[in-house]
C-alpha cells in the first residue's frame, strides 16, 4: 500500500463515519441542534455587510 493510498483510505473511513453519524442524528431527531450549531458557527465566520 502506497502512502497516498493510505491517505485515501483514511479519508474514506472518516467520510463514511461522518455520514453514518449524520444519518443517526437525522433519524433520532437530534439533527436540528446539530445543524443549528453548525449554522451559527458559519454565520459567525461570515463578514457582515
């Protein structure tokens, strides 16, 4: 296994993990809180006009 293949495998594993957590959050009804926190974080980073 080359180094780049290891990085791709690690990225795929991390991505799959986040997708599974997202599915669990949506099906359990806790996604609103999760997405609200992300939305507030993104809004705080955007410049105000």
